[in-house]
C-alpha cells in the first residue's frame, strides 16, 4: 500500500507497549506502508517534571531502546504536551533529526 499522507506518528512507549503484542501489528503495518513512528518519551512525562539530564536518562533513552528493539527506525521526537526547552532541543539533536 502506498502512503497517501506525509505524516509522522509519535507515541510514548508506555502507550505503544501497554497495548500488548497483539496490537503492535498496527504499528508494524504503518511502518511497512511507509509511515514513520516517532518517539514521544517513555512515560509521557512533561519535560518540566524532571531536570533535563534526568529526562534524557529516564524518558528518551529507554524509549529509544524499546522502539529500536522492535526494529523501528526513529528520527523524530515530539515533546509531550508540546513542552520543551532550547537546551533540551539541543541535546535531542544527538538522538533525532526532526
């Protein structure tokens, strides 16, 4: 199936993997159809709830490990609740391109 939309879907891994293995086929189908699955953090925690180094260690790195374990290529990140900082954005460029 050819993609009809230019869209990047971002999910917190809590959402993605709390659905169970039987639901993950939807994500694999989206990827095989050419859609990108982006990162939205491990537990959907607002950036301001932790210091930024802790946020990377507890939200970003574990989420990436889980997503990559399922063979997703991850290049995008969307901050939960749209919250971010200039400093965090500069660190995230080490992990993501978009």
